[in-house]
């Protein structure tokens, strides 16, 4: 199948951006990301992260799981929500990181990874 002219232009653009990043070690935001960032008034990555966290908090509340794994208190807003690994994975087993059975939620301040004595 022949490559369309548009696809070839995009391929060349991406190849040029990759060479630039490789040369100076910086990430160059795409035109699309720059346009979104300008309208949102913040970097696109920050906005996307905030949106994902808002959606996660909404779904956690709908599932009735906005109860802190550690203290049992209600998690009242997305800024205080954190994903909790019930069993520590670090230095133990990377599968525990991805295991949904090992996931719960906690207040950010109660999260065991932030505690000095997890
Ligand atoms: Zn808590």
C-alpha cells in the first residue's frame, strides 16, 4: 500500500523532532500539545493528569470506595485521593504493583509510600 503524502509529511516531521530531541536531550511538545496548553493555561500533561484524577475520583465515589484503606475516613476530594498498594511491592515483587487485588485507595497523607515507616 502506498504511503499517502500526509503520512509521509508526518513521518518526516516526527523523524526530525526525534533527531532534535536526541541531539539536545529535550522533549519538544507537539503543535497539538502547544495549542491545548495555551487554551488550558497549563501544560497539556498537567491538565491530562488532573482530568484523569478527577475521573478516577468520580468513579471511586460511584463505587463507594472513597474510604481510606488506612484510617477508614472518607476521602472527600480528588486532591486527597491516592492509589494505595495494600501489600508493598517495592523490592519485593513487581507483579504486586500491577495486581488489581492489591489496589485500594487512601488519603494522600495516609498513603503508606509517603509514611516514614511504611
Ligand atoms: Zn486516611
